[in-house]
C-alpha cells in the first residue's frame, strides 16, 4: 500500500493506493498536536510500503514563533546582520510600521574572529581555541540550536565546518549556511540559516514521531516529504527550511503531472481548503518558481514554487469592520471549533456556513469526517451578521460569497497578471475541499473559459504528493564572466553536484539510471543587481541564450553592452516513482440525478439537480445550475456554464456567457 497525507488547517487528507485502486478520505486535523492526525491514521493502515507526507509544521512554527531558542554566530563585526537587514521599509509611507523581528534574540547574536576574502582565501584564520570558547559561551547562554553564517563561507566552508564540529561535540543542533545555501547575499543566507535552526528541533521531533508510527505499523524505515520547491525527498535528505511550503507544493506538483496527461500546458492551480486559498501558475508545462521568497516578511533564499497564499478558506470568518463594510478572513475558525455549522462550539459565520445556507452544500457533505452540518447553527450565525450589516440573511449570504470571491480574484491576479501572464489563455485547475464550489464564478470574472476539476479533487494535494517525483536541488554561487574557463568551472561544479545526488539516491534505494539531471545558470549583465535563470547546455552558447532570455522578458538585449556573467550554478536531480493510473469512468449507462436542491443565486432561489460524481457516466454533459457531490468536495456549476466529463475522469466546466 502506498500512502500520502497532507495536513491542512482544518482537515488532513489521506490518499491510499493498493490492489483495489486509489481511495481518499479526510480526517480532522489536530492543531495542538499536528502529528496526531497522521499517526492515528497510520495505525489504521497495515502493510504500508511507501509513505509520503506534506506538512505545515515548519510554517506554523515560524509564523507562531514557537521554534527553538537560536544563537546566531557570524564573522566579527557582523553581529547585527539580521537586525540591520536590507533596511527596506515594509510600508514606505507608514511612520509607525516596524520590521518583522528576526527569529534570533539580540543577546544571542555572537561573533568570532576570522575573515575570508571574496574568493575564499583566508585573511584571518579561525583558531581552534576561539572556536571552542565561543561554543562554550553560546551553550552557557542557553541556546537550543545554532545558526552559523560566516562571511564568504560559500566560497570556503572550512571555518564553518570547524565551528560545527565544536557544537556537535556539545550535542547542540547546528544549521550551517555553507551546507544549506552556499550562495552569496549574506543577509538572505543568514536569514535562511537562522530559520532552519529555529524550526529544526520541532521539525525533527515531528518527523521522528511519524517515522516511528510508520515503523510500528510495519512500514519502511524512512518516508518522503514534500519540498517547497516541488518534488519529494526522503525525510533524512532534506533540511527543515525546505519544508516551509510543503503542503501547497503538493497541489502544484499534481497539477503539473495532470496538465501533461491532459495536454493543458498553461494552468492556474487553485487550491481552496478550510483555512486558506493557494494559487500558482504553470506556463508551457513549467511551474513558476523563485529562488527567494518571504514568510512573515523574513526572507527565505531557496528554490521554491511561486505560490500565492491568502486567508480565504471554508473556515474564513465573515465580519464587519469599523466602517461598516463586510469582510471575510483572514481569520479562520479552523477545525477547532470550526464553522458554526460544525456544531462544535463555533458561533461565528464562515464561508462554509454561507455555502450550506445557500443550498450548495448538503448537510451530509462532511459525513466521512464524523461531522453532520447543522443548518440551524449556521442560520443563527448569519442572522447575527445580518443585523450588523443591515441586510437580509439572504443578502448577507450572497455578500459573503461575493467578498471571498473578490479576495481570491486578487490572489489569482497577483499570480498571473502581475507576472505578465494572461489568465484568459490559461485553464483554471480547481481542487481542495472548497475550490470547485467557487471556481466557475472566479473563471467568469477573469475571462477564463475552461475549468478542470481533477479526480479526487478534495484530496488532490495529497494525490499530488503521492504522484510527485523525487527531486534533489543543489546550488552554488560562482560570479564570473562567461568564458571557456568559466564553463569549465561550471562543469566541475555540476559534476560534483551530480556525484552528491547519486549518493543521495543510493541512500534512498532509488535507481539512478532513470534520474534526469537539469542544470540551470543564474546569469546577468555585469553591473545588474539581479539575474535570470537560463537552462544550461554544454553545446549552447550560453551568452546568446541569456540575451534571448533577457529579450523575451524585457523586450530588448544588450549584446554590444556589458559582459554576461554567471552568478549561481544550479542542478536538480529528478527521479520518477512508479506511475499511477488515474481512475477512469467505466460506466456508459446514463442515470437520473440523485436529487434536487434549491440554490440561492443572485437572481433568487432556483432548483438545481444533484449528481454523485462516482455515478457519472462516459459522455455526461449538462448545464448549470447544478451540483455534483464528490468525495471530499462539492462542485458547483452556476448558470451560464456547461459541464462534461473528460478523459482521466476530469470534470470540465466551460463558461459561455
């Protein structure tokens, strides 16, 4: 049995694959003990041969500042590096704004006497006695983990390695910048290393609990974890900081694989769960990614998928601001107590309550989780909200749906329009527990004509984690004019990366013969601050490739201007796991709707047929309004839209007005 799990703020999704095929289910998340929902599920699944996992534990630890007491150690004179930062104001004209605080307290920032030149040569050596002394001082200060980031250590890690050995002797966890991110820009490197150290103890404890549960159930000695940059890796083969966008990355990876199978090269992935909505773009079968992002205004400099996340989920709370305007989110009712309709103590109105009261959701929609939605509780919550807005209950329900849709439209535009992507040329791929409810309405507003709802849409991120390739990422700063000599150095670095990747694949018992090695160079014109990624080939003229990439992005190139230089060399090693056949529609026998429901639309109440997705047949075609009940989610097709079932069991909604 192959198993994948994805922890969300409200539900934990579980997908299993065995001889009987693929199945999925949802269980309530356990925010106080995020591992509990997973470990309890593992106990019910005997015979696990492979386990893959997506988690928000690292993200939550960072956002809630519940990590370790970290000490930061750097070169003498740079103690305040994390606090000085880049001196960019979060809000330019806000005199009261304050930068996000680093994860390291000022009194736990230490420095050591050593210095390297920009090319890595030693200017001031690090003495063994100095390394031991500073290690003792840090232990005495009560640090629970250490982040080491010395100046220019990406060129020469010797001093960092010496310090690491001293802390290892003393039994304290260490995050070393020259190992995690051997790249230039010392502030971003220091921030990433400090965050890794901050979440390391809690992540390691969490990972070990799940590993023990798998082994107790007779499963394998290690398991896979979804990485922020896409793909999975064995839990012992990745750094805690690589897990910061673990959950959302599963849906993007699944969307990429499905897009290739469905021949949809340009996709917008839309994952709406109980707490948040995540958006990303796939252009020409390639997901957008960035080598640097921010979480809570703290920079992370690692290759990560370019995902926009907003506080808009089924559990997002509707409220009225001081000006009397109706708002939705970002606060969420989560799973405890949850929306009012969960009947678990929640009293505040949420998006899920609005969808229930509007007739889109059936009270038994969440029955698999042990929850029967309570219509009366949802009604009481909205009666209270309606009084605050001076609207009728029906107007308030429609208002909440309209506001949350507007919030998500802004998120999609940030993912597409602000990055030069015309959303009208893309297909919207909708999944998550609530995504297929809102997708057609969003597509209409954006001018998108086609929406795909994949099989197992309610658990699609977990399915994406189950389907994802194993992926290892390596990078190292070079900074050199492009020349024959530079190309030789690039080839040496790539050879070293490849050898490192092969050793890792061997430790994971994976066949390296099927590995696909993808090299990329970050390149720029001399004098530029930032760069563009360019796929590397030994046979290609990389300077010319850069000119073409630059022209495509900016509309011009500087062939007679400054020299082209390489900034960073990158390599990804990708190994596919056994391909999984998605469920196909087997029946060709037409069926009558399972029932009918009254749906609240902007034009009033209308009666809509209700189908079960598992009962749909090949050639199914209908028009809105209608509702399709799926396992783990509900699909809503508004008026002005048609729906059919396509290959790979995908539902296709197209908007024609």
